[in-house]
């Protein structure tokens, strides 16, 4: 049932209490026939008229208030759903590529010297552009053969490693041991400046062999 129909019915119900047809004509523009009640005494008629007018006014006020509320009613806005952000993909940890240990200058010297057929093993300590090499020979050689081998080792090493100005070679067991110990300490990460005295002593002992 529409809102207009409800209001009209309420007005009709109120007007029915009015005793005269002219009021119904003035409100609706046409005569609404309804039987009138029996006449009442004058005092009771005044009281009844007052009640009917009061009921009519209250009904009109209620309808007017409902109409006002209806006119200013606004549709309730539908809440816009908040978009849910897409979860970010977790960053994959970067695995560093394995580092291949680069051979040191001393390692390269040892590789060249060990390629000699007469050499069983060798050890090297490089200071600047000078390499000190200790060799263990496979067989016992004569003095001349040993000197010839040392010169060959020095020449071949400088040929393959032109950055070296000097390559000093010894087969003396004590000097070979000293060079081997120094090379081991350097390979463990000890700074070469920490055993400068030992290096100086080895270089002095190699002087007679070089001369």
C-alpha cells in the first residue's frame, strides 16, 4: 500500500468525525456521504465537537510530519569495500656465487718449478718482484748439475712470469725448511711484515749461492 493511500485513509477516518458535510466538501472538493449520528445535548455536542477537531488537527500534524521525514530522507550510501592489496611476493635471498680462490704469485712460481723433472717438491716466498724458491730434488746431483738446474729454474720462471725481476733458487736443506715455514705462515693469512727479519736472513744466506 502506497504512502499516499495511507494518508488519504487517515484523513477520511478523521473527517468522518465532523458533523457537517460542508467541512468534507472544503477539504476534498466533493461531498462524502456519511450518516450523521443522533443529536446530542448542547453541552455534550460542544464537547464532542472539540474532541473531533482535536483529533483532526493531530492527524493532520502526524501526516505532515511523516511527509516531511519522507521528503528529506536520503538513501543510505553503500559502503565501498576497501580493496585488499595484493600480498607482495617475498624476496628470494640472493645466494652469492662461490668464490674461486685465485692462485697467488707464489703458487704460480711453485707450479712452474714443479714442472721440472728433477724437482720433487718446491716452496716459494715472493717479496715485491723477487721470488725465493727452495727445492727438494728427486736424485742427488753433482754440484755442476745442481747449479745448472737452478739457473734453468730461474730462467724458466722469469720467462713465464715476466713480472718477476729475480728468482733465487736453493736446495740447501736448512734454507728450504725456512722458506717452507714462511710460505706456510703466509698461506695462513699472517702478514708478511710480521717476519721481515726471517726474510732478510734468508736473502743474506742466498747471496753466496747467487754469487
